[in-house]
């Protein structure tokens, strides 16, 4: 009888079990986080904590339906917009590209699974991961998708301020997932950006891209863009549950695409 691994971590398998337990239609879940400032109230590993929480909940919810396995987390990624803040760690574009491509090369060589769901916990990774998805498919034969879970939930805004970074969404999910890491006393000191239209024009305009940073005073206060004061653990739990539930359709589509690509 095989040793049970309820957390479904690839790293907890022996090398013999890798060949025994994984199949071509297994799905590898890769959490990708970031080490970057999240205001005075959230830790710099917020995106790591949330990416791993997304993966944990997705696997827990769907492991009886799909053969899901979790790869080791990529904790450092692209965070140039936060480099002004102590503690922020960021790869270069070249470094991020090499890291993801090297990992994909080894996955294709040493793991039987050919499906990979990258679970992105940091918005700043979106562009490069979308570009690299083409490489992972064309160069390494991986059937891949990039999940951006925080984009699946529309939390609205308070006072017209878009929720971009360290605001209601992230703070609520951290209160639900890792409440001991939230500095609640610092939340009361936060103020929302004065010009919500500046946030929309600089960050959310689909027709133009600007190289913005979270120390620009017209769009951020203390590194935060959003309203953390309206956050709650109850709301965070709702968001996390919704994200876990929403992953099911994506896993199904990923396997459907594997069949189409084979054909």
C-alpha cells in the first residue's frame, strides 16, 4: 500500500515514488510568490503565503477529481515596482526567464506529468509568465496554464479607490490564512490615495503601460494602493473559498487541452 501524502507535495516523494505515483495526466501546481513590501501592516512574504494558500486549498478541494501535485514554491520573482522598500527582493527579467525555463526543462526531463498550472500570487509577474507560457509549451512540450487567482474576485472599492496592493483583498485573505502575520495596529494609520483617477490612469488603463512604483505619492500611501481598513477575516475566507472552487473548471480545461494537443 503506497505511503499516503495528504499534502501532495512533490518534495515528499522518494525518487521511486515519483515514477510510481505520477502519470502523464497528473497536474503539477506551481505556486509563484514574491518578496516585496506590502505596507506597514503585511509581511514582505505576503504573496508567498497567499500563493501557497491558493495551491493548498485548490488541491484539497479538487484532489479527489484530478491527480494534483504541488511543486516547490518560487518565492522570489519580479518586484521592481517595490525595490524602493527595504526587504524587497527581485529577480531581473533575464533571471526570471532563466529560472522558469530551467525548471520547465527539468520537469519535462524528470517528471512523468505533462500538465502544469502556475498559481501566480503576484500581479507584477503576469506579463512575463504569460510570455513564458508559450516557451513552456513550444520548447518543453508542457501543457500549461497561468492562474491569476486574485483577478477572479471583484471586491469593488471603497471611496472609489481601486484595490491594487496591500488593500482590502490581500489584507482580508491574510487575516483568514495567516492572521498572526498581520500587524492590525498599523492598519488604522493607513490612508487611501487622494486621487483614485490617478491610480486608474497609471495602472488600470488597458490602452497604455506605465512603469509605476508603489512609492509614487499620487497613487500610493505607505506602499499601499487600496483600503485595508475595510478588510476582514470573514471576507478573506469567502475570497479563498471562491478561488478554490473556481480552480475546478480550469483544471478540467487544462486536461481537455492536453487531449486536443495530443490529437
